[in-house]
């Protein structure tokens, strides 16, 4: 079905006639000094006929071109059939830590050692691909929290934006409280029973204007359920000149805080020490029971103004060329 978004612009169609009526050309006041009855015989009939056709064609091009221009301005749109959107699911916000510690390489993907952020992208991307019927949003946080993607059914775009995230993009520190606060702000307008935040971090709160405890209290009051994920291996064996040493890669991870946030909001805390645990966590989150939502529909639209605009341009160019030829 075809529609015009700005149909009222068709009222401009008689505008050229109005302009011509208001601004009439000045009359030539010079009188004719001498009439020569046989002057027409000196003019070529074929040439006059050619000029006459060119003049009429110029007028036709101008009229049709103006109609095409007004049609383009009215924004013709092709509207497709209504498509029903999923009516069950959750509003799920994903908050991902981009602080400097996420570059620690203590995960393996396909037998290749990778950093924590890369492992998060791989496993979270697979999780997003399975969340059919959910609205997904993305918050990235470091020194501050930033909304990278608002709630949307377009999971592919959210996954692309997640894959484009880089360590240090939001700063080197970790603002957990700000991430919760921003996610809560974006989820406040949604129904209480189906709002979920998945918070993934490998550290403690070291930045931000809101404390994680206060943010968790506000989330609990608003009915936002928070699932927290602590990222990082327990210990790693490294070789040195004095032998082997065990290094705790997750010494900065504040598990007590993450457990408290999850407990306050009715969520759950998960520990991701390796990729397999990461996958099990998302498998558990994938079992979240969907909640019925109000039925919504979406109608695809395609803008068509380019075609009448191109026609108006071509006809205008043709009319200008014909006008030059008739004046020669």
C-alpha cells in the first residue's frame, strides 16, 4: 500500500499559477512603427513549427516536473503488511565492563588464549542469538556508563555493537553503580515483572557518582532483577627464574559486592572462571521464564521519494535545454 507522509504538500500544486497571476510580465509600451503584411512569407514555416513544438514540450516538461517535485516533497512511502512482533519475552539489559583489567588473557576459545572481553563477546553473542522475543539493550561501562544500544528486538545490531566494543573505550576504571543506575533509567518505563539486568565485571567499584549499594537499593524498589557475573580465573601458574608461581588473576574481583547486588534485587550471582562456566551461566539465564506482553505489530516501510525527485530533475534539465534551443 502506498501512502504520503506529508500529503498536505499537494496544496502547493497551483503555486506556479498563483505566482504567474500575481507577477504579470510588464507590457511592452513601444508601439509598432510599421506593419508589413507579407513579413510572414520571409519566415520558414518548418522552423516556426519546430519552435512551436519545442515550446509546447517545454511547458509540458515544466508542468510534469513540478508535479513530480511536489510528489517527492510529500514523501511517498510503500507500507507493507503488518507483522506481529513477539508477545512473550523479557526486557533484558546487558552491562559489560570495559575497564583495563578486561584485557587479562586467562580464557581459552577454540584452544586459543584470549582476553576476558573477547571471551565475553563470544559467549554473550551466542546468548543474544537465542533470545528470540526479548528486547535487548547494551550498556558499556568503565570510568562512566554509556548506553550503546537502547532496548530493541534487533539482536543482530546489538551483537555487532558488542563486538565493536574495545577495552578502555569507556575508561580504565570500573563504575558498577553508574552502570546499574543507567540500566535502571532505561528500563523504568517497561513493565515491572519482566525487567532483567545482566551485569558482567571482573573487578570492584572504583569510579562513578553512584555507589553500587545505593543503585541496587533503587533497582530493588523498581522491581529490576539483577544477575551478576564475576569474570576471571582463580589462579594461574606462571614460570619465573625461581620456579613456578601461582598468581590470583581475580584478586580485584569484589564477589561480596556482586553477591549482595544479586541478593537485594532477587537475582543470582554467577562465577565465570573459564569459557565452559561462562556458557553454563548463559544456559541457566536462557531458562528465564518469558512473561506475556501486550501484542504489538510492525509494518515495514520503504521511502520512494527518490523516483519522483529524479524524474523532476530530468524533466527540468530537458525543459532548460529546449528553452535554450528555442531562443537561438
